[in-house]
């Protein structure tokens, strides 16, 4: 655990330092876009934080490679190289989009290319248990892997509209995923807890911790598409690399759920982003627009229209992310009855917080009528 904490600390410190440098350079050379109608900030703000996050990722990964603890993780350098290349490419695509607003078809093609590189080099779903069967052919695995990777990248990118939203949501979800991957390593490989999924998760945690102080409201810098897509890529990659730690052929019925969790957990963490992504695509297609055309009808915008403050809207996402991800993790510790109780109580609390502005409005209306 100390090794992972050290890597996370390196990632956080480097990301924070590079974010500060990026902020200064962006202001000096005016590397920021003009305010758009859908933006919630009121003054031009740099959007190149993803470049700093990529720097934190590379330095932390290199530091891990220099540590003897992670020798087994770097035993197959092909996957590591593929991840670094894919991370660089998605950061570059996001960087260009943040500066020049690329056409959505070009950006989507780049996302598929990046996901394809990862899958082609073996960073893909190794096994997928379904009702006791295994879908494990290279072609099927490659297609599913590419689809999930692109889906997660876009889901994360779509909610990047409020200060501290993406970095906080990814931080919460990745902390839970790190706990899951670490506990899974203890069960499946008691003599060696070091694995690529946990390492990537620790680095992502550090990236978010290092970036969040300068991204919290009022944000001094945004991560932009480069940062959001990079985080989505690394989240998806962490999930994909952990799918091989449980052999579905050896798993009984009681082990089937843990075999699914590597795929369920990232998607569960991103329930709200995925819902937002789906609604946005349907809404835009119905209006005859590009599915990636920007608007101001995302869930976080609607929460503000509902009456939540900027920070309150962010905390709605935080609370639901924590509830959903922790519910998945509970399968390691609690029986189904205990999990069900946790979900019910958590849902009541999260729903109350989400809908509280409506309650306040109705109370205010009743008080006005009574007077």
C-alpha cells in the first residue's frame, strides 16, 4: 500500500506544479477561449489543464517503473507503451480541440483510433462471463473493448461543465475502484499485490488531487477535453486490465458477480455521466443537430435551474457517485441484505439532497400564500 501511496503523491505533486505552470503560461500568451453562451464562468479561463495532468501521469508512471516494487507490472512493457502512446494521443486530440474546436467527427475518429491501439496491443477484456459462458475471442473482445473505452471517454467529457465536477467525480470513483482492485489482488495473488489496474488507479487519484485545488470554484483553470478524455481513457484502461484477474472458468456462481465488477464498477460510477451523455445525444439528434453539438441542457445545468448552487450541483454528482460505487464495493464485505439496506438508505439521503431545492420552493410558496 505504501508504494501506491508514494506513486499517488508523486502524481499529485507533479500535476499540481505543472497545472500552476500551465496556468501562468496560458495567461501570459492568452491561450484561452472566449466566453460561450453555455458557459457558467464569467471571465476567460484557460482550458489546458489536461496537458499538466498528462505530465503528472507520465512522471508518476516513470517513477513507478524505477521502483522495484512494481517490477512485475513492468514485466510486459508492450502494454505500458501502448497505454502511454494512447494517453499522449488522446491528450493531443483534446489539446487541439480545446484550442481550435475540432469537428466532432474528427474527434470521434481519433477516440476510436486511440481505443483501437489499446485493444490491439492486448489492453482489452480478457474474459467476459455471461450466464456461465465466456466470450473471449480476440475479435469480440476488441470490438467490446473499443466501444466501452470510447463510451467512458465521452461520458466523462460530457459532464465537464462545472468547477471541480469531473476531477471530483473521477477521484471518488477511482478511490473506490482502487480499493476494489487492491482487495481483488489480495484474494487472487496473495504473494504479489502489485498490478497494473491498481497502479493506474493510484496515478489517476494523484492527478485528480493535484488538479482539484486549482479547479475548485472559482476555477482558475479547466482540464478541457484533453483532461476529461485522458481521465476517461485511464479509467477504462484500469477496468480492462483488471478483467484478467478472475478466471471465469474457475469461478463458481458465488464468484460470478466479482468477475463482472471490473466492468460494472466503472459504468456504475459513471451512471449520471452516461445518462447525461445518452439524453444529450437523443436530444440533439431529435433536433436535427450533431450528437456532439454543445448546449446548456446537461444534467448539471438542470440542477442549477432546479435551484442548486454551483457547488450544490457538484455535490449532487459527488453524492450519487459515492453511493453507487460504494454499493458495488460492498459485495466484498456485506451480505445482500446489508447491501440492500445501504442502497435504500443511501438513495433516500441522496434523493433528499437532490430534490431539496424543490421542497424549499414549495415551502416558500406556501408561506407566501399564508401571508
